[in-house]
């Protein structure tokens, strides 16, 4: 489905052509490395092992997950779900994701999650990244200046399984941008080096 605004004379504008632009998220620059995330989670001990993700991926063509996991798009200019890589474009606006861990069968207390927003700007744009984890905490929030393709990451710590969490990426100024997807995952597996003594 393609949504676009009508012109100034009140006539419906022609549908946008099919967008066959394939986006390769592996080329997006991640804001945090796996090691950066480990530092934010303040691990103890010589070896740190985290389970693999993703738990779920939400996008313009899949806006609802399990339980109360869902997407809110505020003020998009175009939402194109039939593109090769579906997207929502904004001149200004917000993407907000709610996540309910227990709906995915997660019963572990005090778990850490990463919420990753895959976006692309047409120039320099400034955003505010915010989140909520109930009795837990969030890190890597605040002002983000993005120029081009990027994965913006919110880290949620010590989240209770029944907690309804959320993360949002709100543009405050700058160039137009597109949101492609948000991935909810566990931190990557990282093994800290341990000195070996013969």
C-alpha cells in the first residue's frame, strides 16, 4: 500500500511508482559496537555470554508483534508497504515501538534488550532517542545527529518479563528521513579475553 498527500487543488495525486530499491542493513553504521553494549551492561567476570536475537522485527509492513508489542508512526509523509524494502518517510516525526517481553515466552527476570532503529536520512538530521523500562533503566538515550544510513540503538537493562517497555526516535530538526525497521534483540554474544598462563 502507498499513501501520499493530495495536491493543493483537492485532486488525488497519482500513486507513487513501485519502489524496488533494496536496502542492505548490513551496510548501516551501528551506533554501538557489541563491546560498547557490553560496557553499558556492566558485566562481571572473565567470560560474558549473551543469547542471540532477534526476538522480533517490526516494519511498515509488520507493525504488530506478539501481545502488546506494536508500532506507532507520528506524522509520516509516505508509508509504502509494497516496496522491496518497505519504509515510512518523514519530513519530521516519530517512530515509537512498544515491546512486551512475556508475550514472547520470556520469563527471565532482569533481562537486557537492545531496540535498534534502522533509518536513512537525506542529509544531516537531529533526533531524540528515549525509552522506558519500568523498574529497569535505559541507556544510550539523548540527542543523535545522523547523516545517511544508520542503526540507532536503545539499551534496556534489568527489564522484568511482564513489563511493557517502549523506545522512540523523534526528529527535532534537519533533513527528511525514512524508517525501515526496528529490531528487538538480546545483546550480541561477547567473550571477554582471559589471560592464559601455561
